[in-house]
C-alpha cells in the first residue's frame, strides 16, 4: 500500500496548488465548449455556458486548494491534550537539541 510519505519522497503527483483552479477551469471550458458545439446550440448560448462553467469550476478549484492547504497546516502542527501547539520537524532536517532551561536555585 502506498503511503503519503512514499509519494512525497518520490515527488509523485506534485502539482502546484495555485494552478489547480486554472487547470480545472481550462478542462471544464474545453468540455463545455465541445459539448455545446456538437449539440448545435448558438454562439450566445455557448458563451453563457462557458462563462458559467468557468466560474463554477474556478470556485470549486479554489475550494479544493484551500482544503488541501488546510490539511498541510494541520499535519505540520498538532495540538496536545494540554492545549499546547507542538510543531513537527521536517523529515529532511536534522534533529537539534534545544538548550536546557535554566532553573533558579531557591535559598531556604
């Protein structure tokens, strides 16, 4: 079974997410134009259908982009039971140790 780490490590399915709405709009526009043309509808109907398809699929693409980005944000930081945010370190970066906090000595 493929894991997310395996796919990311090999760079498979790497798509610039900013281009996702544009790609969906282009594909939807092409399909809409061909469908309306082969049905024999007029130019005005074709342009209205094309505009509607591009607006709708542009919105859907933006929504998908937002959802994918929110998944990445949630994966990069987790919330512990105490409500503290724990940042995950990237796999490629070496692990570094933080200096121990200094404690004050109390005199009794």
